[in-house]
């Protein structure tokens, strides 16, 4: 694949709901461009973009895939289009994040059969928040129940002003065979080879098309003062002039073209490629945001994507390739890179050599001699350049403003099956997270039957299922899974005095210590307070730290129910010692006995973590969400309407009730709801569920362990 100038590069993200036809559309574009000789099919497991075994098995995209092709547009210029095929399933939104971090145009793919679905709406909102230009391709127009006008009305209702239909379908469903060009007012019928020729418009469609032409022309010229003045004086701009004005409005996020076609029959596919080149902005049209300097003194800066500038590259994805090892997908933001160049990672400070450059088309490696600013490429063995970092010539810290970290609301505890799996687990998880930054690994401590859990967290159950399959396939690590333990705690129910005593005599030195303790509860979140109020030397000063340590160790070991003890004040007010038989160990043991006696005398209460949860959803689902939260022992603190028409609910919810909430919320809201949860405080477990907690019975989908 040859090198083209930055102005002729188009980085295009295909986004939409799962099953809307993004991958099939990518196949159709590659075929029409001559990049492949035969279109693959998802059913045959033969597509360019879905090649990982986990994708092939499920028939859905699980990560972002690159599919570049060259296209000669109607203006006679040759463009390079870097397609970024993204997942539509909610669990794999990290692939959408990666694509949008380097895309200059987002094409929202919508099924003419299923209409506007949650995945397309979420992707649109994300692109809008990032200020990315957008257009819509309505596909599957040849399928039964296809209805372009219904979809167009949905787009206008949900996305509002700026939706501009550039085409109408000629026929529909099994009679769909072409498109009517709204700007030129021509009918274009397609033959079997995917090429089109002029066809007169049917009378009923000609009237609609002419009316739509006037509406679209008026909307386009309203953004250009010169054209608007001509239009008002009766001088109608021609199709080429309208298209040039529309390109500026697309770039500025004021207009969102809608085109129609079928990726299976090829109708409209070549027209889409034309529009990508003629309406889509190049990387040079959109400066990139970076932060220069350290974390404390950095300043924001916009840099031009210029091939003659100083080299700067951004790592937007990392892949564990079975043949070349770690593979880094980069976008060149400035300068021109060549193989064997040396750059410095501006985050880790490591000097990295570019061991070869190539472009990726699915899993195919296409050699590249150089890569200009704006283009995408792959580089092997950048071992010290994780996803999200930048590579530059100098050592000045530079951070490219990338996607925000995603919440990881679903977790599973991992249990290695063999000692070999245990030995390799930590390193393999590190590589897995490097490949998919939307995963997170936590280490949770425990007591009793649980001496700690290694927890893998992600966006949902399918996300983690795929991650564990990759863990086994790529890194040879096999694990079983358990529910994540809830971090229950205990505290003393009331004040109590107790005496801890150790008295042991055998041959030689014995063990003797007496610690008299006064234990009282503290406010929630206070932790542990130790007070030394011994007078008269009943406990020598050198043994006081041993008493405090013994109490701390006993608290960590667990209270009456086996959970760590928190929020207590322990006062050492008296004791006894022996000049020969007393020792640090004796006083540590006596202190632990004393704490246990105090807890037994006063009793304990179990504390559970409570999260502050913020749920966002369309207004129509608010009642259902409120009802569901109430069933989870939630305390609603606020409800409010947001500027975008959605509603927000804030509530305090026990963590035990949130283990599967991400899955239930999606089901409840048709995938349109989302939430965040942050630890807020610990609270006493209600009496009616104490038995379930202490017996380890599932509480709200989470396991209680002691």
C-alpha cells in the first residue's frame, strides 16, 4: 500500500449497535475498492475484521480492527481510507474508545430493519462529546421489513437538527436496486457488479426527492453567507457547490449526512466511499490536543497534524500477537516515521526503536517504508510503550489527550487450577490488561477461608468470559472463577472491659503477661485508636508497642464472625508483668486474648460497604429503575433531569446488591442505562440478612465469606 499525503487520509470509525452490519459493510467497502477479491461472511467466519478465535466463535466483533483501502474519488484524487471496525456489544466499548481516539469521522451504521438502537445512540453521544464529525449509513435496505423513512424519522427525533438525507432508496426490501441522489436530483440504479448508471426517477419519488432537495439545499446554504445570499436572490448553487459547503459543515459538527444502501448487494457502497473522501475531514483538518510538561506543571496545547513537524506518535492499542509478540497500533500525529527510527516514550522515558513498520488489514501485515502524520500503522516490540502513551524525539513529557478510563462494574475472582497457572497468572494478567485497558486487576485481602482474591474486573459478563478465554489461549493460564467477596467488617457493639492473660511455665523461662483493656466503639470510618493510660509501671514502657501490635493483629484476624474488626478504641489501662518471664510475644498474645474477650462480652455488629451510585437513563425508564433500586435496599438521595433529556438518580446502595447490577440495568433499560458506583461508607447489616451474611449465602448476587 503506497504512501499518500496527510490531506488524502481519512480515518473513519464504523460504530453502531451489535448486529447492525458494520463488519459486513467493511467487507463490502474493501471488495468494492479492490482490496480483497471476495467478500467474507460472518456466517462463514471469513471476514477480514473478525479474525480472533473468540470473535469467530461468537459471530460478533470484540475489539477494534483496521481495514485500510485506497479509493479514487469522483474528483480524480486517490485517498487512503483507514476503516476502524468497532464492536457494537456494550461490554466491548473499549474498542469504540480506541477507534474514536484516532478517528476524524464517525459513521454510525443503522439497520433499516431494526432502526435506531441503543448501541448507535450511545456511540453518537460519545462522538458528540468528543466533537467528532458524524454521518449515518442506513444499511440492510434490501432486507424484509426495511423502512428507510421510519429510520430517518427516528434519526431526526433522537439526534435533532443537522440530520441531512443525501439519498433516498429506489425501491425497498426485495425491490431495492438503487438510490436517488438528493443534491443532483438523479436516480442511480445498480447492476450486479456494484456499479451504477442513471435511471429516471419514478413520478412519486421524483416529487419527494425534489421537495427534499430544496429542504437540504436550504439547510446547507444557511451555514454559508455567500451561498445564502445567492440562494435568496434565486441563484441555486449546483450539486458540487452544495457538497463543498456541506463538507465544511460536517467538519464543524453542524451537519450529519445520511446515506442508504446494502452491504450485501453493494448498492450505495461506492457512493459511501465517495462521501467518506469528499465530505470527511482529513487529519490535517483537526488539530490534536496534547498536554506538554509534567503532571503538576503541564499545559494544554493543540498541535497541527503536519508531516514536516517533529515526530510524535500515539499508541492507541496494544495486541499480543502470537507471531511477533507485542504489537503496538499507533497514529502518527506529527512528522514522518520510518523503520529503525529511535523515539522516546514520553511517559516511561524508555528509548524505543521502531523494529519495522507495517499497516494492518485485519490480521494481514502490509509493509510500510514510512508513515506520514495522520496515518495509522503497527510497530512490533515496543515493550515499554503501553496503550495511551506517546513517542517523541525528545524527553519532554507529552501526553496525548485520549479516552477517559471506563468504569469496571463487573468482577470475578480468579482461582488458578495448577501451581503452574498460579506462577504465570500475574504476568499474563498484566499482558491482558495492556491489550485491553478496560480490564482491571485488583487484589482483595481476606480472612478465614479467604486469604485474598485476585479479581478481574470489566464491563460485563461476556467481557470477562472473552478475557478468560484469551488468558488460556494466548498465555496458557487456566483459572476457575468465584464470586467477588464483599468486604464485610465487624465492630464492637458496645463498651467492654476485659483482661488478657498469658501464664505458661515450663522448663527454663516461662511466658507471663496481663493486659487489662477497655474497648469502646468509634464512629464509622474512624479505624483504630490505641490509648496508653497505664500509670505506675504496671506494664513497662518497652512492652506497650507489643500490646498495640497484638491488638492490631487480632483485629485483622477477625472478630466473632471472622471479619476484620474496625472502628474501635482500645485503651490499655493496667496490667502485670514478670521481670524474667514477660516478653514482647507474651504481651502481644495477652492483648489478642483481651480483645477477643471484650468482643465476646459486648458482642459485635457486622458492617457492610455502601456505595454512592449514580444511574443515568432515558426518562421513560426512571420508574422501573427506581423500583429496582428499592428492591436492592437503596436509599434514594436525589433524582434530576439532565440537559440531554435523560434522567439521573443518586442513591446509596449496599455493595452486596451491585454484583450483577450492570447486567440487570442493561436489561431493564434496553441497554440505554449506565451507572457509576463509589464507596461511600460502611453501615450495619440489617438484622434480617445477618444470617445470610454469616452463613456465606449469596446476598444480592455477591458471596459473603467469613
